[in-house]
C-alpha cells in the first residue's frame, strides 16, 4: 500500500454533549493507586483567632481581610522561626507540624516556643488594632505530640500537599478548640 495510495479522510469523532465530556469521578486505576506514607513522631500545632466570626460579621470582607491577614502572617512567621511547617491556613488560623518534613529531636519544644511567640505577637497586634478602633484579636493554640503517617497527596494538576493522618493531629485540633484565650500562659 505504500506509494500512490491516498489515505482516507479521518472521520470526526461523534459529537458529545458538554456533560459527557466532563469527568466527575476518577477512573478505578486512580482510586486503586496507593498513597505512600511514612510513620513519624511529630508535634501538631493548631492556632486560630477566637471569635473571628463575630469579629468579621459586621465588616466588609476587604476590611476583615485587612485585620485577619496580618494576624495569620504573625502565626506563620512564629511557626517558621522554629522550623515548623505550615500544612494549611484555615482562614482565621493555621495548622502546622514540627518534626516533619524537617526533623528535629526537640520538635515538641520548638512547637511550644512557636506557640508562646505566636501568642505574644497576637497580643501586641491586638493592642494596635484596638487603638485603631477594631475589636481585640485573641488567639487559641492546641498542641499535641505523637505518631502520624505523613504522605504526599496530589490535589490538582500541579498541586501536592504534605499532610499527616492520625489521632495526634485530631487531638491537637480539639485542644485548640477547647483552649481558653492565651491559655499557654496559665
């Protein structure tokens, strides 16, 4: 068939509606693919601004952001100063790990130092925003050390999250929710 034979024109694929073109669920091979993980002892830290819902309910979203974003930056900076890893911003707070992905033998102490610094910085920031006529900013922190499995999860085409799973993080989150404001001073 080589030589002078002409190729038949390619047939166009049958038309599909846009609903048929959208893939909502992954195929079975993607579901079955295991997520690799590594068991580690870490310290989980959760911190948030107490009463942020009430703080923001009467504010324009831009005004609320102008108050909350600097507080989040203070939290993130405190964690990073002690080599913690911010896993996630929760809108009005953060979730951070100490001991993974960067291992330090003293990761529990680093988390405690970060919590103290975070509370000190929020207290100073609160004085500033109150002087400008806003409501006080008060933080709560929960910390717990224990074993987790940390793993990388693909959350988008070019997005990968490094996240832990285990009771350690759940307990730290619960402790933060129940903690009195400034409780690391008690």
